[in-house]
């Protein structure tokens, strides 16, 4: 199995691509997943399907905790990172909260910069605090 960080990066790329063109995204998905082992593909598909099935709930939590920011104003990459990490916080108890948040911060630094990583960290800390109540 690839590192989970690399698999999370792949999920962010696929979610981002799907925002633009579903047909092209499926070609990209086939290419990306074709270069991974079956268990890696399965892990990615489980996460993506969970995000798709729970998108409204996930987005409402992100919007609730992103003070003075409408979700539409968030950058697309930031939004995908938040969606993945929120899904992990809510629906994947095998992922420790600290790991989900730390991975999101790393991805944000990598894709968006330090400023975005702090913003994402704050939102996820609030969501984690609410979900652990």
C-alpha cells in the first residue's frame, strides 16, 4: 500500500478535477487509479464515495465553522481538503482526529500555503470539537 498521505493527495486531485468536468475527471481517475494497487484504489474509492454521499452535511459543517466565510468563497483546493478531512473526522473512526487534522494541514501547506493551512486547521479543530461532544 502507498503511503496514506500520497493517497490523500490523490483524493484531493480527483475531487478537484470533478469540480470541472466529470468526463475528464473519470479519465484522470482511470489513469491515476490504474497506477495504484487494488487496495489503494479501494481505499480512495471508499473515501470519495463517502464524501459524495455526505457532501451536503459535510459542507454545512464547514460553512458553520468557517466564520464569516461562505463555502462558495473558499478556494477549490481548500474546499476539497476540508471535505476529505471532515469526512475522516465524522465517518472514519479508525483515523484519529489528530491525524486527520495534521494530514489536512500538511496538504494545505503543500497545495495552498501556510495561511490556508492555519484557516483549515481552525475549521477542522472546531468540527472535531463538535463531533467529539
